[in-house]
C-alpha cells in the first residue's frame, strides 16, 4: 500500500473521498446551511470551545493571515514566539501588515521556554499580542501551550495560536487554555483534502477585533459571523471539502477524542522508538517531540535526500525532508489523521531496508 506520510496533506479514508463525489448544491440554500451548521457544531466539540468558530476557504496560511488582520492594527507591538519555519511565517505575516514584531526565537529542534516569554513580556509592556505555534511541523516539536498560555494570560495579553498541525490530533482545550484565536487546516489531522482553514475567536478576540485596523476583506471575521448567523459563508465555500469534513468529523467523534489523542501519542512513540532501534536520532528535544510528526536527524553518513528518493521510487513510501536550514539535514515522518500502528511499522521497515543504500553506517 502507498504510504503518504508527510505532515499534510494526509491520506483520506475512502468514505471521505466518496463524499466529495457528491453533486454541487446551492451554497446559499437550506441544504448547505445544514452542512455548515453541522460541521461548525462538531468542530466546536473538537476544539473544546464554546467560542465562535469559522470555516474559511483557503489554506492554513490564510487562517493565520485572518488571525493577524482581524486582531491587530499597524504599529501594534506583537511578541512572536518562534521555534521553526511556521513560527517565522506567522511573524512575517504580522510584519507585512505593519505590526511591530518583537521576535523571541528558539533554536530549531527546541521548544519555547515559558520563562523567557514571561521575561520578554515584562521587559516590553507595550506588547499587546503573543503569536505562538502549538506544534512546529518543520522541526517536529510541540510547545507546552498550557504553560505558555498561563504566562501570556497572567500578563493580560491576547494569545493567537497556530494549531494547524495539532488540533484534532493532540489535546488542545481551546477554552481551558484561553486561546483567543486558534487556527487549524483541513489537510492535517482532519483527514480531508486541503482547502479549509478553521478558526476560533474568543470574547477577547472580538474585543481586539473591534479595535483592529489592519486592512481585510476576504478574511473579515465580522462578515464570517454575520453570514454564519444565516447559515452561509460570505464567499463561495469549498463545498466538496465541507461534504468530506462532515464524514471525517463523524469518524473522529465515533472514535472519541481521547482515543484519537491516545492513538497519535502511541503511534508517535512507536515512530520515535523505531528510528532509535535503527540507530537514528530523533531531532526534537526529548519531552517535546510531536505526536503528529517525527523529525529525524540525518546522522552517520545518511544522505536523507537519497533515502527519501529511494523510499518514494522503490517502496511507495513518501516522507518529508527538512525545510530551509534543515534541508538535507533531517527527514520527517507525518503520522496524523488517518494513520494506524501498522502504517508506521510499514514505514519503519521500508526505512530499515533503504538506510544502507543511502549511505547510513550503523555505529
Ligand atoms: C504549523 C503550521 N503552520 C502553518 C502551516 C501552513 O499551512 P498551509 O500550507 O495550509 O498554508 C502549516 C502547514 O504545513 C503548518 O504545519
């Protein structure tokens, strides 16, 4: 069986693919309203939130841009907590729209230190907002969001979270952890194709929204809210992905959220243990390794690019490489959404076969 194990897009179950084959419906009619309300209610359960929640047609980055432009004004001071490529992207969006970004960068492979965030907020009281990535897909590291949230909230700041590759797969109780804006994307743990960003907005998020002056049109939360009240989206939505999501959310709810989290935890441990048995080293800081993506250092002569090519061409196993400065230095195994213990066993056994061909010498 083909193993598509990049950290998104992820494979979709057959029932989900079939749902997308449905004929189109009027997106301004009662049939779509039913789908939209159903999906919104179920997503709220999975976000563990009573806050407003919107489905925006676009990729995760669109959701991040929406989070920025709906809560900030040009000139606002914003603390960007970054541990990798996607943390940097979040900061770049805020900067592009005129925020004064105060960077707090941690070494790639490490998690953010909540004490350093506390210090940064104390030393710069003008900071209004904190941007943080829950699960940094580029390095395979999960931040301690509960601890970060308590530091951010103790300082009375707005907490804006990129949870694109964690929500629905790793526990993130949005209301309990007081996340003001939380963003995820359909192609990650949700078992549906790319095309939707899902975003929750707290009361504090709305208060920020009232004052926010960054330009916005397509991504305007106020428009999304007023249309949702009549069972619509402001713009033509990705209708087929909504059909897919209805089916996928039922599958997730049937399995039970706690079981879904436990499955991701168990499979990620199997991936980490498995690469260690092969003589490889996990790249992520111990204790913060992600349950949705395992990053592995290219050690002992391993040519990671060659390995990925042989895996893809000869074993039908598709893994991801490193991004930016990690290009050629690490590889990543995605295990989120529709993934079983056997899938990871297959991936590990293919890696084992290919390692010697890709220059790896076990020590
Ligand atoms: C943590 C994180 N943030 C942002 C993104 C960007 O999402 P998209 O590629 O859907 O725009 C991704 C996608 O890989 C991600 O994993």
